[in-house]
C-alpha cells in the first residue's frame, strides 16, 4: 500500500484522558496494527513528535529498527546514549538452553533525533553473544522507570499477524492505539486485534485510519464499529 498520510492529534487528547498506569508524569502509548503494512511506523513517528516532554521512541521489532530509520529520514541521529533506565533493559537474553545471558555491551541505545526532544531507540544485534535469543520482557519495570523520570514512551509494535510481542507489554501501557487501513478486510482484522489486546489487559483508547483527514472522528467511528 502507499505511504499513509494522516493527522494523529486525537491520540494525545485520548491519552491525556486515561488513568495513569505508573508513577510519574510520563506516559506510555503503543501503536499496533492487525496486519502488516497499515502505517504503524508512520503514525508512531507523528505521535512521537507531538509530545512536549522528552520521548523515548522504541521499535519492538528490535532487529529491524524501522522506527529509528523513519525518524532519521528527516533529521540526523545524534551520538549513542545508554538505553538502560535505572540499570534495567526491556528485554532479556538467553542461550540455546534457556539460561540467562548478561550483555558485555548493551545492544540497545538511544540517539537524539536532530535537536529535538525525541530519542530514537536503536538495537545493534551485532554485539549480542553468539546464538543469543532476545525476548521482550513482560515486566513493567522499564516503562515505569521512563514514566517516573517524566519521559513519554512511544512504542511501534509489529503487526499482530506476525508477532505477539505487543500482547506481552500491552497491560503496562497507558493506552493502545490500533492503526487500521481503509480496505475491505481491515475492519474484521482490527476487531479481532482489539479483542486480543483487551484480553491481554490493554487499554485500547482508539483506532486511527490510515489516510483519515479527521482523525478524532475516525477514531470515534472505528471504536463504535469495533464494539
């Protein structure tokens, strides 16, 4: 599909109305779709740029780094900053036998985007121990640490048809936004995705249509259609 163009102003309004799921002034929001190619990364970039606070922009599809690449397309990325918060990472490493591995060098780092408040997360798989398996943690510690420090987190999650990573962290987010394309098969897939997210403890705050010119109305209409 062609690159989606849409406004995401309604996302921050919807997020502000939600109860906090962690201490501190920060917020955590995840964008995800039911299917591939529905414009999640484009939407996540737009959302990240809207916040007035510092933003950690994280791609949960760690080895692709699509979120960071999209952000760097408009402004260059700055020097590497340690991606751990309070000494914690949001992923774990194990070997082939399932034993926990420790990183000699952190694979995840942040890079400031231009001179703004957005810090793009970059995962460098080249520094991982041989044959290491990377698993996104289901614990809230990392997201709580970000919010406690006053930062906002924007997660770009892989489509649910390809990965269940989003379901592992969904309950720790202040809000989840589904990005939905405008073709005939999009609505049934989005309804099924919403049900899976809710079952995982997610607070689904709305849906946005790729290409919608009136994002708040689109979110409201889609939510009614999705039940």
